[in-house]
């Protein structure tokens, strides 16, 4: 298969897997030529397909695998990014059906809302903080299209970094005097503590992870735009979602967020 055909083929397979709620086997086994560069091309094609078929548009980006906990959980050593779309956003207070998911998990995140464009390749943590209008408690529902959540870095990048849904609190907070590295987090499932963490779990500083992404995006001429939401990556491991589950994330200084799931 020539490369353009491979990009289209894998993007379509991933699109269909999500649409039908069916798992696929990782592609790197069959196609050893699938490297990280090609994986981001597949991701771009997959996002184009979703925008076209779901009549939606880009709302921002997400970082993936930014914490040691997540890198170890998935057996990789580098972060990734993916694209968030408007139709992925869940609203506070809504009970979410797990029916469309394959084997979804949920994880605690910090959302950044930008009011300036951020264009790499030489963005640093301070540039990210300067361009951030607000932050908010968030959670991401990830749902790998791969069998048993089993993938290599290139596979997961092609699959838009397992993105599925996201939710952030309607109350937004100004960064001002918050030290994101030391901002404590408690993540609960059905009122029991699942994990605790601080912002520093995300590559030392969540804004550093976003700076890394802004610089990576510039390689393909992309940038963070005013109005974009960016999820800076899970602060702790993802937890499986079952019908009837209730999750909450609580942050020092920026409040909390809740979500419930049903059949
Ligand atoms: C990849 C996505 C990870 C995060 O915040 O670390 C991610 C995966 O674990 O399936 O979104
Ligand atoms: Mg995430």
C-alpha cells in the first residue's frame, strides 16, 4: 500500500471502530512503517473525517501521557497530543450514557482556556501562562479504539490520543496567584479516593506540557488559537467507567467537578 492510501485506510478504520463501538488491533504490528510522523498524519485525517461526518469543529487540544503514572501504565516514554472537537464536550449535571463507548476510562485533568494565539517553535512555560485566560477543573473520558487499550506510541497518536469526551467546570478561574505545580488534587470514584496528586505530576508543570505541544504543533504549521481549550494531561492514572459510577475531581483553589454515568 502506498503511504497516502495507508493514511486514509487507517484513519477510516479508526473512525469506523469508534462509530461502531468495536475494537481494532494495533496497526504497528501489520505496518512497521507506521512511525510517529505518519501517525500524526493519520490523526489529522481522522479528525478531518470526524469534522465532516459529525458536522463539528475543533475546540482545542489535549495532551496525553504527560505524567509518569500514565507513561508507566501505557509503557511509553513520551507525551502525545490530540485534537478536541466541540461534540466531545460533556456538560455539567448531565448523566452520561456509556452505551457509545468501547471500554472507556476517566482521568483528572486541568483545562486551560486561551485568549491569545500561541505559535511555536520557541514557546516556554511563561508564554503559556501569559496566553492563558482561565483554568478549570476537568476530566477526560478516554476510549482507545484498540483491543484491550493495547498500543504503541504511534498507534495511540493515530487514534487521536484515545480522546473520546471531556468535561470542564462552568466556573472558570484566573491563574493569578496559583502555583500550578503545588496545586493539590483529589480524584474520587463513588465517594472513595482513587488518587491524589499535584500539578507537578504533569511534566513538572502543566504549562510546560502545553509549551511542548505548542512547539510540536508548529512543525506542521499549527498553533493554539484564542478561545481554544487545552487539557494538559492526566494528573493520575485513568479509571475504568461502569454504569452507575460517579466521579469527582477536587483541586486546591479552583473548586471541583462531578460526573455520573448510566447504562
Ligand atoms: C492515551 C491518552 C492519555 C492523558 O491525559 O494522559 C491521556 C491513553 O492512555 O489511552 O489522555
Ligand atoms: Mg487525558
